[in-house]
């Protein structure tokens, strides 16, 4: 069971524009990221790379959170 299911997600376009403070926060969902990752594995296809990577980011942040003291 995952302790945190929802997280703040900053769209990639806003991540690299340092000329202004980001205002486009959305919500990501770990359970959705896991379901998508499972689907990629079952179908042996990640579809567009950007889509697979957007789900991997949420999962990697969860791993980062779990590894922190």
C-alpha cells in the first residue's frame, strides 16, 4: 500500500522557464502512475516516450520520498 497517492506536479514547460514563478501546478496520482507503468510492461510498449516519462517522474519522486531520513 502506498502512503501517498497524490502529489503536486509541475508541467515540464514551466520547469525550465526560470523567468517567472510557476503557477501551473496540477495534481499527479501514484496509483495512476503505477497502473500506467504496469500497462506499459504488459503491452510491451510505452507509447510516446514523453507520456511514459511523465508517469515515471511521479514514481521516482515517491522513491525519493521513501529514501529520505
